[in-house]
């Protein structure tokens, strides 16, 4: 089975299972968005704590 045949079979399968394809795509989108949000929140919290510590340290 060549690359073209595999691609054709995959596209036919996507066409026959539209709901499953939609739900899988939606799950991937939600999962990736969740990871991005968690990383952004972690980075923001880290920077906020660093800023608070910078405010505590006296400058010369």
C-alpha cells in the first residue's frame, strides 16, 4: 500500500466518521489550548513572584 492509497483510505475514513473526526479534532484543540493556558499562567505567576521579591530587596 503506497502513500497515495493510505491518504485516500484516511480521507474516506474521515468522511464516513464525521462525528468521530469532529470530536477528536475538538479534543485535540481543547487539549493544546489547555496546555498553552497552563504554561502562560505558570510564566505569569513566576514573573509576579519575581516582581514582588524585587520590591523587597533594597537598592544601593
